[in-house]
């Protein structure tokens, strides 16, 4: 694909030259991840997660957009929304392997900590009932997979956060035998989508969200595969 010369008023050629010149000055060279990102032209705002081979944004963007329009906006930027398993992998990487511990704790605090204000983000999971069971559709509903061995009842509260992150199902959901805990959980509902949120009274994995919802606290954490 031919790259545009100007993105958001920035010369892509000049951005590339600046990134390459850092190595000549003794600085660590930064990889150009994607051209057309609303976040940046280099990896300052992303974390590479080896287990899923994705760069994941450190911060959420595209607030005040519903689930469908968020997908459309991401596609225009050659990015995508995290699936539930990818979201789990991202959190586990921050918890266990990311070397910048101060930054990891800051991001985890924003995602998981029960505190004000409310923070939430979309996840790439649309649930659809078919004749043989409930399916999860990902990649903006282009791929489908039947849900298996997951917790089918709501827990408010709750399920154990560590148990979910350590032993999710293939589709990233809590196992049907997961221990009790403080993480709220709303099980998948036909025609609804997934997300994660936390506020002053709870943190919650919800799989019943209306895809037409849009709020100022609700955004998305873009991800992009390396090129």
C-alpha cells in the first residue's frame, strides 16, 4: 500500500527521518508501527505484547462513539479493537512481564482499580444466538466461534480477578467453575457486545452492553499488528 505524504499535517518522510536519526545520535531507534494513526507515528504510545503479536495503545481514544462507529473509526486508521482474549493477554503482560513497572502499574490502575471516576472501554466481541448455541463474533463480526465452557450466569459480585486472568476460556471468558471474588461479571447476551469498566463501587467485565451506547467515559484501546 502506498503511504500518503502528509498525515494529520505531519510529513511522513520527515517523521521517518527523525526516527532514523535517533540511532545516529546514540538513542534507541523507534519502530514506525503504522502510518495514519490518530495517536502517533511511532511506538511511544503503544506497548508491544509478544504473546498476541500486537501493539496495544497505552491510553483509550474515540470516546463518545458507539461500538459500531468505533470499529469504523479504527478501520480508517488501519487499527482494530482488542478481543477479550487479547485484552486478557495485555493485562497479564502488564502484570507480569512489562519492564517499565511504573508505567505498567499506572495503566493497570486506570483499567482495574475501583475508584472514581468511571472508566470503560469497548472490546471486540458481539454475541449471537444460533440454533446450536451462543456464538461470539470478532473482527467487527467477520469471524465467529461458538462459546464453550464459560460462566453462563451473572455474578454481581463476583468472580476472582486473578482466576479469570490466569485461566480464561478460549474466548477469554471466565471459566464456569471460577471461584468467587470482587470482579462483577455480566454473562453474554444475544445481540449485545463486551467491554470492561471500573468506577467507585466496582470493576466489571460486561458482555451484555448495548452496541449503540456512547458515553464520554467509554472509549477504546486501539491495537495494530506490526508490519
